[in-house]
């Protein structure tokens, strides 16, 4: 059973701080890693993806991947109240797998 | 650019009634198509995926079924709804590059309440 684990939160950070969201996965053969943001009552929207070990930066967002530790994280710099949402980690395996396995998400609250 | 349409946005159905949710994708060909369900307080659960017309894989045995009558159309159905079928249903599309999947892009979702 492939599993993706996230701390459910809520994670509260003050406006302007760095928010750090973490995710671990069980399938060592996983190849693709995604972060989605989901506002309450809305569908998930993709914000980052990462395939290789190391860091990937996109604006205020940085994804970090460590395949040896089976760990992926998302850093949000200069957090804004509009970043308040649930963040979902998703993982795919290779070898013809066609599905994303999602974690249950971490709820982030940015306090003005 | 690609867009995905899903309807209806909300639906209230009595127990035992049938269900039909439809999803269409525009601006792309031969996408992978997915149906997910998100129950209150739970994560996204993959229900069905399809890699081509008429090709459906089921991930969870239940009273739901899916069909793909056209390349960019994906339908979720039930003959008789149960209370436990309530949830947020999401259609998504994506691609496979060789043996790797790309990300999935979600429709707006249908919030189903079975009463």
C-alpha cells in the first residue's frame, strides 16, 4: 500500500514568515512529486512539481526533495494571508503507474 | 490552452437514486482521465482512471462505475446512491511521458450530498 503522510496541522505562521510543509512517502520507487493548494470548498490547484533531488524555486515557493530519506517539503517565503489553505502532497510511481497518491493535506493559516 | 469542465457544481440526491456526473476536457488529445472523491476530513481517493477510450481501471470496489465514451469525456455513474457516497467529486486530466506521469489538473468539482 503506497502511502503519503502529512501533518494535518493546522500550521499557523505570522504574515511575512516562512511556512514549512513536510511530506513523507512510502514507495521508494516514486519518481514525481507535486504540491497542490486547496482553498476551502474549491478544487486543488498545482503550485509546484519536482522530479530530482535538491531544491526547486518558483517565486516565493521552494520545493525540496530527498529521495534517500523519502521526504519532500514545501517552503513558502514571505507568507501572506492569501496563502491560507490546505496544501496537498502528491506522489507518482514510475513503471507505467497512472495514478497520483495524495496525502491528507496540511492546513496552513497565515495570521495578519 | 487546456481546460476541464465538470458539472454540476452541487447536487443533492436521495438514497437509492441514480447518479451521472460528466467531465470534458478541451485543448488536448488522448489525456489520462481521473475521478477522485474527497470525503469530509479525508484525503483524495482515486476512484477510476482511464488511459484511452473504453479503458477504465477501478481502484476501489463500490457501487460506482465510470465510462469514457469519447476521447475527452469521462462519466461517473451509479445506479443506486448510498449515504456513504456523499463527498466532493473531482475529475482530473494528465499525461504520461514515457513511464512517468505528469501532474493532474482538476475540474471545479461536484459536491454531492446524498440524503
